C-alpha cells in the first residue's frame, strides 16, 4: 500500500536528485508490463533496467546516503522497517476485503455468496474488521513504535536523526490522520500522542517540507 511513498521520502531526505513519475497502473499500463514482477513502483538508475521492490530501492538509497542507514544502526533500522511492514500487513485484510473480497474467500462459494461487493453483509463485515483493527492492532503497533522511540531517546525510531525506517513509518501513520478510509476516522492517531508528535517532527524536517512544497 503506497510502496512508492517510502522511496520518495528517502530520496528527498537523502537529498538525492531524481525524476519522480507519479503514475498509476491505469495511466501507464506499459510500466506494469516492463516491471520485473508486474508491480509498481519501479526505479531506473541512469536509464538502466527497471528495478522493483520498494525495500530494495530503500537499501540502495541507503548506500547513496549512508546517514539514512548508518552502519552502527543497520540492524536497528532493518528491525524497525520489518515492524512497519508487519503494521502495514495487519491493515491489508481491511482494505482487500473492500476491493477484492474474493481474495479473502468472500463471494466465491455458495456459503459466502451474500458477501459480494456492495452487499450490506460485506459492508457490515468491513466496518467490523476495520473497527477491530483500530481496537486491537493499532495499540499493539503504536505501543511498539512508541517504545522504540523512547528507548532510542527519539525523536525518531532510531534516535536523534531520521533513517530509512522513518521513511516507512511516517506514511504508514499518516493514513490514520487523513480520514480517507471508511470507518477509520481522521483522529484515529489521537490516542497515541507519542505517534502524533513523531509525525509532526518528521513532517517538519526541512527536506520533507521541501518535498510537500514541490507537490503544489
Ligand atoms: N512489495 C512490493 C509491493 C508493490 C505493490 O504491491 N504494488 C502494487 C501497487 S501499490 C501493485 O503493483 N500491484 C499489482 C500487482 O501486484 O499485480 C513493494 O514494496 O514494492
């Protein structure tokens, strides 16, 4: 979900010049065909072949901008990225259930035939699943991230300077402040003050302010 954003943030934070082609699979079906695994995002280095997988791109960016993954913090940074990926994966059924319910077994057998897209039964289940996510998964993950920030003496996941891991966590958290997911209110992060403060600090970094300004 939004795998490209972590890569963009790392490039801006690393102050690495790049050309940003913000496209979807609908705009550029050719990219999907040229992508090694049919996925976006892809990255081309100096006109070379397309490379896929956002985490591979992040590691490459880390070699260009070592401050984003200092050697002495390598394991901590990777550990934190792994946890953000778990957090993102935990939300996935909530999203897939609405977009592709058949991938979760809904609507494909007679027993689940009431659960087809737009059916009231499916809508009710989506609402219950998203509410359960907010009740059970959010406190678990926000608790882990808060502990990490506090243990590192913050304000970032791995200490005083932002790393690749923050480029992953910030956009993952921001979705809980935007209100674009049904049944996930835009104050969903308000119960986690360490997280809201963390996001504010990350978004105030001069490179991130410059990135936001570049969009307008
Ligand atoms: N693990 C990949 C996930 C990329 C991904 O799932 N991309 C989606 C769009 S955000 C996609 O291309 N899905 C189409 C497909 O897998 O066929 C990454 O981090 O780059």
